[in-house]
């Protein structure tokens, strides 16, 4: 394989891990989708500065690019170890590409090899099993248990139970009437919210399907909190497909429709504003992002003890965690350092939220080029939630550390343990 083809394969693998389209990569780097396609296939060469720009957008360390080209210097340590430089480069390329492809193709799995195999949500949501109606209290309890699995980052187990849970919720809704039907629609909406959350963790397009079905059930329930929860999931799917402006519009509209006089709906409004701020930041709309963050912070300060949405709380700690992600998305991670310094992750009530906060801190340090701090944050992710550390996005970040210019003790073992490096 020629150098252009090898580099193209590396770029394509990283793009797939990030669940980006060729058009999205091109828009960020000044190329058309067809040009990105030619680069990935090795039919178009670009100069090294341009290649670095594309690699930076895809979170590929420069050292990984050098591993895909003919080395200009001899690695003394490699020669001393009895391996020729070209063999070392080939091994590094093979390990890297294997890790990237594995990260993109493998859904979230358990921390041990004995964990249940992940469910393919793209298939499961269209092939729900047969289910009989169940008493509403039992259904509510089952949804609550599924939420606990999500908050505890037991994603493999959650994926196994969700199809049957959704099927039971639909069957129960279909035979219910009046207020009971509204409650059944609420449980159905929340079941699909969890499916959308899990699909987003897996970088699966099933998030679109789950979010749309969640919102349909939520609107049928006429329960504002459920509508807010489901709207947030649909907005996240929009954002991930590159439609940040549409996501912000949906979130701000739904937030405006909520009654701020009630604590619960005000808390839902706060969490919608937080998601809207991050969505605006991913679209590089700094003004809107910071305005929404400020409003969310003011709301959270007024009601610091209210939980907010089904999976996200409305607290000052959560606001700070989102602020770090907003600064990262705006391309100014240095602004996030002071926020990270005051962030007390231990105050966040669920493992999923704590792991997400440490992920944002890891991305901040990675963008600032601090490999040891990045690795320390990734270790905290694993401590909080081993299955989070095995997510595709986290594996890609770990691979960047492994093949980056700075050698950090323990990264290789971490990469092997979390699946970023094929064993």
C-alpha cells in the first residue's frame, strides 16, 4: 500500500470512529466531500500542513501520520531491539489501523470479556420482540431499573433489556385509557430516551429513530417533562448530524414553552439550555453558546437541588461541566482550565455524569497538548465507569495518546485494557 493510500485509510478510520461524514470533514478543513473521498482513497495528495489540519480535526496525533510515511530518521531503540525501522513502522501502522477500525466497528461492551454482547440497536428498534401488557406500576419500576443501569454505565446490560422493555411499554400503552394511557406513554417515551442515550454512546444512527419515537410518545402523554427529555435527545441527534442551528432552535423553543413557575419544569428548562449551549458551540456560534450558558447558570443557582431531566441534573456542578465542553467545542480550551480547577466531579450523583465530566476534562488537556493530564483524566473515567472508557470516542482519544509524540507511562496497558489497542 502506498503512502497516500495508507494515510487515507488512517483518515477514513478516524472519521468513522468520530461518526463524521466526508462533507463534515471537508467543511471543517476547506475541502469538498468528493475531495475528502479522493484523499481517503489515496487518489489525491495534500501537502503536509493541510494533512496536519485534517488530522487535528479528526484528533489524530502528528506522530500517527509520520508512522504512515517513510521514516526520515532511524529509530535507534528499534534497531537495538533487533527490529528494522520499516518493520517497526509497519507494526505501528497495523496496530493503529486495527485499533481505529475496532473502535469504529465495535459497540460498547462490558469491562470484562464475560460481559453480555452489545445489542445492535439499528436492528433491535425495528424488530421488537412480542410482549404482553404489564401492570403500570411494574412497568414504571422496570423503566426506573433501566435508568439505574444507564446512570451506573451498565450499558451492555441496558442494551439487553431495552428491546423487551420498549415492547412491553408499547403493549401496555395500547391497552390503556385515560390517565393510565398518559402514564404508559411517559414510560414508553423514557424507554426510548434511554435507547437514544445508549445509541449516542455507541455512535449509532439508531439515536434518530429512538429520539423521534420518544418525542411522539411524550407529546401523546401531554407531560411537559417528558417532552423536554425527548426533545433533548432529538436535538442531540440533529447536532451529531451537523445540524447545530436546528438543534439550538428546537431546544430553545421547547425551553420557552416550559412554565418557569414550577421547580421541576424550570429544572428541565435549565438542562435544555445547557444542551442548547453545547449545540451552539459545536456550530461555532460563540455568542449564543455563552448566552445560553449564562442563562442556565442563573437558573441552576436559583434551584440548586432540583434533579432536572431523566438522565441529567440541573445543578451548578453540571453547569460547570457543560461549560468545559462548550469552551472545548469553541476551540478555546484554555478558557476551560479555570472551570476545571473548581469543578468538583465527586458532587455529581451518577457514574455516567462523573465519567462524562472527566471525559470533557480529558479533551481539554488533549487540546492543550498535555498528554500526562489527558491520561490522568482518562484514568478517572475508567475508575468511575469502565464501560465509558471503552466507548469509540474514548478509544480514539486513547489511541491518540498512544501514538502521540509524548510517551506517558501506563498508556499502552490502558489502551489494551480499554480496547484502543488490539491485543
